């Protein structure tokens, strides 16, 4: 009489080896350091305001029309409040009427990560910073041309650096965006 494979010793050995491999790999992943620029959550609670922490670390959303940058018209760039990664430029900012700062495209695409978000009974695309994994906001397909995208961001997730401070704060490479003769 033939024993089915799933009841055989070979299956049991294979299954045990598979479980051990998965456990070993999981342990390595969990034990590996997060991102080299990451900051401990308890330190972030001391550095960030309660709203900045809620938005960036707990995927919160600030109130529309009652946030720092929704109506900011000054030239400059917006960086991640946690890591300082350059995210958006005032050159690509536009008035969307939503009450949150909106941009047609990221300043440095590599600093933006898109993630599926199925919260609130809808399917959306969440935007997070690549280095700090901060929740920034969402992107929608109802923006202006040429991209047709609306990056709807939380002011609390960003810090604005005006053009006259770019060089001083280490973002001089973006000064050319604001030259009149570009």
C-alpha cells in the first residue's frame, strides 16, 4: 500500500525545513536595522508636535484649510519633516481647492513611495517618504496637465524652505528651479 506524500517522512522533513527556513529569514529581516536615517519613535515624539507625529507616524490627516501650507504662495521647496528629504517644489504647487497643499509632481521622484490604501471604504494611493517612511498624503488622478496628478499632502508632514534659505540649509542644488532665465 502506498502512503500519500503529505503523510510521508519526506514531506514531514521538507515541511519542517521549510518552516525553519521561513523562521530564519523572518528573524534576519526583523533583526536587520530599519533605515540608516531612521529615528527612534520615542525620540520622534520629543522632536515632533503631536499633530506632526500623528500624521507622519500614525497615518493621520490634518484638517483642511487649517494647516500651515495650504495657501502658501512663497517660492521654495518642501522637505520631509522627519528626514529632510526633498519632496515637492512651489513651482509644481497649485490651488486645488481642497484645503491641503497640492502638487502636480514630486521634486525628487525617488524620495516618494506609493502604497495602496484601502482605508475608509475606498481605494487610494498613499504617498510616503522613501527614507523616513513618513505618511505624507495621497495622490489622485484629477490634477492639472501635463501630469494629471494631484499630490494632496499634509502640511504637518513637511517643512518649507524658502528660496533664500536653500543654499544655507544644504539644498542649493534646487536653486536653478527658481532662476528667472531658466
